[in-house]
C-alpha cells in the first residue's frame, strides 16, 4: 500500500506544471492583465530621474513577471533552478512598456525591472526547491518503510 502512495506521489511530481496549475495559473494571468494597463500610462514622455525610473521598473516587474516556471523548475531541478534564476536569467520588460519611457530613463528602468524580475524568479525557485526536496524525502521514506522489516533481500 505504501508503495502505491509513493508511486502516486512520484507521478504527481513528474506532471508538467501546466497540467497541475491550470485554473490557478489562468486566474493569476488574468489578474496581471487587468493590473498592467493601469501602470502602463504612468510617466509617458517625461523624464523621471534614475531613482524613480528604477522604482518604476521594479514595480512593473512585480506586476508583469510570472514565476510559475521557476517554481516548477525548483521542483524538478532543486538548487539548480534558483541559481540559474539568480545568475543566468535576464528578464526584460515588454516592448510596449519600453516604448512609453523617455530615453534618459530607459537604462534605469530596465535595470530595476531586471533586478526585481531576477529576485522574483529566484524566490520562486527556492520555494520550489524546498517543496520539491520535502516531497522527495517523504517519497523516499514512504518507499523504504517496509524494507527494514524484511530479513532477506532476495539474493
């Protein structure tokens, strides 16, 4: 019985994230789509200064960057996914959002967007890693519960 539970748990871990998070993912995307247009019109055509543009970039990343793939990556490849999210990923703002920025603020805006996007991805990767390692540990313990009671190993 415990092996069946472990097999089901292992199968659940191997399912793609789109299958398991369908309705939740769709509602999050709809919420982000509703929130995005309210932000897009802020600061059109006027210089904001580097600090304000950086903060605007971080706010835009908070609203627009999704991290579900990095959470799933943390489940599938613990420790590797958050490290990739921190050092390798390069989130960039959508072209429509970049077009509304003044040229003087564009570099600071992109820098703020990239910093917040990387932080969000790394956090999701570490959460996925902790959940994944916990589930893998539970699965290993469940699979090995009855093995210690058997005196022979079938040799």
